[in-house]
């Protein structure tokens, strides 16, 4: 099915409830690759799985989490060296929902995606939000590398991109004792850490050919 330029199906039950929300049109902007509408749909699919197998959310909680999802990348300007996209996305949410009962919680959830490091005392919904946003890191290699390929599509050279990717991996892993914070995803932490640290070692050792080999293999199959 297709509505408002967005394709969806009956399996996208929670996503389809928001299909008419005007903020989703932002995710169709032509300069978006990874951070487009498919990323939002994927987060909702992971949310479906979580609800079906692990957590019970009230309608109110589900609405809060859904608003975090659809607003967290609403503003997406490239380049963004000062990480203003999430801040501006949050400002857009605050403007659109000045009187929402859980305005502060939703705002905190959006801003938490700047570094994806909620504290142990953070609200459960914020932990889930951060985990859903990073779920692509735990996917099978073919999907993960396809996501990486999308992230790369910004018109930079392989050398420029490799330099930035290595810096991102090092910054992301530095001082981090876990990637996923909700108990439902505890088992994902070990192998995701292992995979990302292996990639970082490729960069540190100068063996970026292996990374590009995987990336180009994914390109050929897509």
C-alpha cells in the first residue's frame, strides 16, 4: 500500500497509525539515504517485535515512544559537525506539541539519540528509544553493510569516508560499556561489541581493504 508517498503494509501496524502525520514527509527529502523513511519503518517493526515478545506498553506509553521515533531525525542537515540535527528535531517537536502531557519525557527521548547513552535511572521508554535507533548495528552482516552503504552515499570519496567512519567507530565505542540498555536486548551486546571492535581494529591497522571489500560486495548485491 502507499499513502502520502510512503509505502507500507499491514505488518507495519504501529507505523501505519502515523502515516498521515506531516512530519513523516521530512523523511522523504532527497538528500536522505540511511536517515530516511525506511529507518523509521524499521524502528517501528523492531518495536512490534519487542511488544509481541517482551514488553507491555500502555497506549499512552506507545504514543510517547512513537513520537520519539518520528521526530528524532525530523531535521537532517548534512554536514552537521556540531550535532545540531537532534537538537533542532527536538525543537520542532516542542513547537508542534506545546501542551503534550508527556512533553518532557518525549523531548528527553529525542535528545538521548545524540549519544545513545541513557543512564541506569533513565525512563524505560528512553532506553528503548536509544536501542531501537541502534538496532541496525546488531543486524546480520548483509543488512548492516547495506546500511553502511547508505550512510556513505553523501558524495565523498572512499578515502574521506573511511577516515570519518574510523573516527566514528572509535568515538562511539570509547568509554561505552554497553550498546543496548533495555534488558530485552542484553544478549545483543556481546556480539555487537565484538563486530564493531573488529571493524575498528581494521581501521587502526590500516586494513581498510577488508571493510571496502564487504561494502563493495553489498553494493553489487543491492
